[in-house]
């Protein structure tokens, strides 16, 4: 079977490095391109690092991108021109940036996920079911913990779970986002969805959705122990996307949840 030529953008980041490691032991892929958004004179796995340019991505069949929103959009411009598939693990997009990604997906296949873990995507699905099943008396909130190096908050996964709550109520997430707390021991329920983010140590990721009626609390949670969970998921997504037509896909499509 012909190997898939893989490009990794944000290759010096924590996830970039993990995807390099996972891809080298995955027989479906051949690592051909590594990029960063600044000039770095070094090689990784025998590959010289490049900037995000047309030339850098020319040999790739697919790009896995874990960077920052403005960098992701630059990569999508190039990918759209070269007709390359893109897996996006970057988080922190604005509503306007989400709309731009949707426009790019009319030209190329894109799989975008705030989290590449099977367990987390199952958690989102269960969150949606719970939100749909519970009446308006139940208020909800989302709690997450990540390593001290993570800059954005709430995490992309926390916002995914918020979207699960919103989907269950047939509402738009952006209209339901409440307060965003950072490093609070306690935070309240509200009519909108409040988020609390803890940044400490080297924690890979913990997420919890809670629903409360005042008489009972229902909690759904997930804890990740190994970053390879996400890189393996990203590679699974990349392989799956190779056979898809232009469009915007999610891990939910890959996992075939109803």
C-alpha cells in the first residue's frame, strides 16, 4: 500500500512533536514536511524545517495542523491553492475564523476537532444526549484542567463540550457562553454555560460537564494520561480524510455517531 505523504505544521510544539513520534511508527505514513512560522535552522527525523509556503507543502498529501488560529488560516490558503487535505487540531478560533474555515472546506476536505480523542468525542455525544434529555431546570457548567504551558482558555475541548450542551438545546453555543474563569477553586452554575480552566503542572487533560437542578448533580468526565492519545487520533483522522470529498468534517463523522 502506498504511504500517505504527511506534513506537520507547528512541528516544534508539544502536539507537533508527539505527532512526529507517532507518525514514525505508523506504517501508513511517510513524513515529508515539517514547518514552523519562524525560521529554525535544524533538522528533525532528517527533515529540514521550513516556513509555511507553497513549496514546503508541495510533496504532501495531507497536512496536520496544531498551531494558532492566524497560522492555521495561512496554511488553509496554501492548502486550498494546492488542493491538499488538512486535519486541524488548533483551537481558539473566533466565530469569524470558523466561518472562514467553512469557506475553505468548499474547496478541500478538512477535518477539524478541538480534541482528537475517541473518549472525548464520546463524552461530547453523551453531553448532547444529557442536555437534550434534561429540562430547563437543569443548569450546566464545564470544568477543565491542562498543563501550565497551555495559553488559551477555555480549552478547545471545553468549548466542544459546551457545543454539546448547546446542540442538545438546539441553540447556538456563542449565545450560551457565560463567564470564563481561570484557576478558580469554585465557580457557579448559571442560565448560560460558565467555564472554569485550571492551568498547573504537566497535566495532559481533564474535562467535566456538570448539570444541576439544585436537587441533584449529574457529572460526565474524561481524563487523559498520555498525549499519544491525541496524536494517534490525528493520524487516524488523516487516514480517514484521504478518501473524502471537499467538506468540513469532525471526529463525530469519523466515529459514525448518530
